C-alpha cells in the first residue's frame, strides 16, 4: 500500500471562494464550541481545595458523560437539524474537525503536546473531505462535495493506477490549494543495503556535509529574504491596525512568509536529490535521540529547516529514488575521531577536528565520517529495506537535470528506475 499526496493550486470561481471561506468560518465555530464543551466538562470535575465548589465549580451533572468524539458527533448531527448554518456545510467536513480535536487531545495526553487552543478564524486554514464522489478527477478540474467542479492548475499529471482517497483544501496567502491523497495497492520492492555509503551531518555553518568531503553552504537567498521580511514587518508596524493600508501590508508579509517556505522546500528537494546522486546508502543522525542526548550540551541548534529536510524530504526522495536511508545514533559523534576512534573533546567554537593520531579535518566532515563508521561497524550492510522506485516521479526529470548541470557538473551518472 502506497500513499501519495499531490498538491494543486485551485482556480475557484467567486462563488466557490465565498463558499470555501464560509466552510472555514463554520469549521472554526465547531472547533471552538466542541473545545469549550470539553473544557467545561473537565473544569466541572475539579475545584481548588481552598474554594467553595458552589462558587468556583462549573455545574454539570455528575452523571453527564465526557464529550468524547463519538458523543460530539451525535450532538453535531442533532444540532444540524435546527441550525441552518451547520446544515450548509458537508457533514463529513465538520466531523473531521471533531476528529482533529480528538487527535489534539490525544497528542496532549500521550505525547505531552500543548493543550488544544481556541482558534481565531485566521488559525483555521484548511478543511478535509475524507471521501470524494465517483470519478472526481478530470483534466484541469476536481469535483468536490458541495462545491462541485473546481478548476485547478494542473501543474503535474495525476499518478496512474492510483485512486483518490481524500482531499484537503488549504488556504494560503496566495490563494486556495488542494492536497489530493492518492492510494494504490502496490508491492514495495526491497532496496539492498549495498553500494557506496555516505554519512551526512547537518549543521548551521554548512547546511550539510558528507563523509565524502562534499559540503553545501547555507544558501544566501535566505538571508536576503529574511532582510526583506524584516523591512516589511517594520512597515506593517507603522500602519494603523485594521486600516486598508495595514491589511495590504499584512498581505505582503504573509506572501513573503509563503515564499520563504517554498524556497526552502525547493532547496531541500534539490539537496536530497544531490545526495541520492552521490550515494546508495545514506546515513543520517537519529534525531529522536538528539533531543535527549544533546539537550544541554547542544552541539548546534537545529532549526525547523533541518527537521523538515531530515524527517520529510530526504526520506521521501530516498524512498522514491530507491536509495537506502539509515538512521544512526549520533550521541557523541562530534567528540570522536573518525580515524582512530579516540575521544576528542571540543566545544562548538572549534571548527576543525584535530587528533593525536594525525587526523585533521573540518568538524562537520568528521561527524559525517563517524556516522558512516558506526553504520558500517553495525554489520547491517548487505541486508534489505523497502523502497519506492516504482512510483511516478522517480524517473529522471528535466528540471533535476538542469539543477544538476548548474551546480555539480561532475556528477552525471544516470539513475535506476
Ligand atoms: Zn584520531
């Protein structure tokens, strides 16, 4: 079973835009109402020891059941009978709002995430159709429940042999987007853990460094974009809040935020493909362990960009290209000599690794080498893990060719699958 998510920009009519805005409004109200219901119930079950419960307690009958997902869904169905605004929105869409609330309560209880919060309208940015009708796709348009046929910008073809599972409509500064989730029952082939191994270290000075001595600097365009963002935010501050000019300035800031995110993602994809061009097995640090092990020591702060790269983009690209991605425990990787294995203590300001054995290389490259050594010493090299080389998009595309020719002309071998 393989799941893909493709994103398309919507080209809705004015009526459809108004309808989607209205759906977001109702979703927001349902979220806040359901959250209030749960909070009241929880508050009604406790009172501070030094207060009179008659004054401080929320009075809800003792035998009233906790408003669970199931109960809230039933109440929603009841409410729809009398509330025309609720009736105007697809029932499944509203149920998904309740489901999300349920999930965020679970994340709060089990994973220690923050308590779910009330949302202002601008915080409600998307809604989900968990099911689409039959034959919902045609060239340049998608049929959505209650909205009808909505035109899209067909930036890529639909994947062949896949069925549409669900559709999420996302509102961004530059308009409405559609995330289509496709599913197919495909056998996933195994990729052997053989061939060239590269250890990869991410950092702040260099975006990434591999054990082969390949380093990518932090791209300069981020600095330029950040500077632009600062100036726009200053301009926004001088406007009177709520005025027409303030709204215009705010829209500009939002557009720039979106642009920065897009630019970063594009950069991440290019780097991920570049790594896959160079190696068959890519070894990265296991970030779950980092939070525990590094904490106070702090080898370097990992900004959100690294998380997206290592957690989302690189695994996906490696999967599609049929390359193996392996996570290794990174504890102490910057304090170890890659040549002799001796402990080589150094704090973050020391940028070069020097060892008594005569080994002297840049710090990040040393970390990459240590990761590679750890993987090889584990003895897993030669076994198999799953890959997705059969997926659409795994083939060699023109844009990737162009990117490669511009940046690294030395690497020009073809790709399997
Ligand atoms: Zn050494």
